[in-house]
C-alpha cells in the first residue's frame, strides 16, 4: 500500500537478515518469543511497519516498511542495537549480534513474494 509523508509518496520495504554472534542455534522457545516482541516494540517506537518477522534458530528475517527518510543501514542499526540492549537488560541469558547483515529492497511487485518466503521459513527449522 502506498503511504505518504508531507512531501513524498512511498512504498519501501526492506528484507533484513542477521545472525547471532558465534552462529549458535539458540534463538528458540522463550528467546524467540521475547525477540519477536522486542522487534515489534522497536518498529512501533521508530514509526516502522513490521510486515513480517521470523526468528529462526540461527538467524533472523525481518521485513520492515519505512519512510524514505530512514536509511536501510540506520534501520538495521536500530533493530540490532536496541534489541540486544533491551533483551540483555530484561533477561539473564544474553543476545549478541554479529556486525554483518543482509538487506534487500522490495516494492509492491515483490513484497508479497518476500512475505511468502519468510512465512515459509518457519517450517524449515526441523
């Protein structure tokens, strides 16, 4: 859906993927649920749309809509930095992310395809 600001009409979505430090497969159970909640909080606080999210045991997929004023690297820094800080303040077990990440852009034509891909990832962690 096309959104607008005072000066722009836009439909920007970013597919973001990142992994925990040491790529341990520990993003499951309560950790997964807690992270999903924290990612939703961050997006709400920053005025972003969390269109889809999937926390896999060894990596995270997020599909985030954003106004054009936010650079993709800024969005990734918000999500990774704030999520680690909030998680580590609230819970005894620790979450730490690597410095690397993947980000791809998607507009109206490929948005549905990316959402379907992320939704299908849940069945692959067996």
